[in-house]
C-alpha cells in the first residue's frame, strides 16, 4: 500500500515537473524473470525506472544507502536489496538469482556507479553473469535528462537481449555480453 502510494506520487511529480516520457515500455514482458540494465547518471535513475513499469523492479543497490534512515526504508519497501561493493557479495548474488529464477525483475547499473560526465563507463560483468546464472534475458534501458530537478526525462526501453548461451560461461563471454548490452544502451541514448 505504501509502495503503491509512493509510486503514484512520484509518477505525478515526474509527469508534471519533469515532462516524463517513456518509449518502448511494451518491451518488458508481463511475466518471467528479466534483468534490467541501464545507464546511471543521477540518483533519479532507479526511481524513474521503477515508476516506468507496472511490474516491481528489485534494484541491487550499494549497501551504504540502506543505513540512511528514510532512504533505507523506502528502498526496502520498493524491493531493493543491498550489495557490498568492496568485495564479491555472494548473498546479493544469491538474492538476485533467486528473484530472477522466481520470475521477478531485477535492475542493475552495470557501470557500478554514476557517470558524472554522462558518458557511459566501462561495464562490470555482474549483470551478464546474473542473467546467465538465472537463464534470463537482459533488457537495455537508457535514461536521459535525469540530472537536476527540472528538465525533461526520457526513458528509452530496448528489446530483450538473450543472456550468454551455452552450459558454461567464461570471462570472455561475459565481457562480450556486457559490451553488447552497453552498445544497446548507447544506441538508445541516441534516439
């Protein structure tokens, strides 16, 4: 109830103040596990993506954010879960894979942090690895104009991309899949 109310309130703010536009929302299937992969330039990015879809998006977020009283509470009720960035966080990996295998949507920013220039950063391999482990496709998303308080925000949603195939995946395969999804995001930023 609180989650839905907050989501509705933020959607209204996005429509009124930010002239929010979403393109390609139909590319997220109504059911089944899906890894959402997006660029990251602003604190608004996860909020905008969560509000863009009717399905709940479980974001993997840096653990430090969960220690901020109001922010941590809102993140928990939104379905986000913490990841420790200082080392390989097996618990976060297990949580993400379980959610994906159970047919949920998990969101990540493969750049690992916000880009302060707006340019795409080199991706980490985690999104591709999680998609492979869970056997789900990745959905590229480009968020444009999210910095600041005013100005138009556009969300361009691409088509699902199959996770790296085969029975075994190696680092080269994960790098190829990660680079490919970032190329998709780059193309969506140019629309």
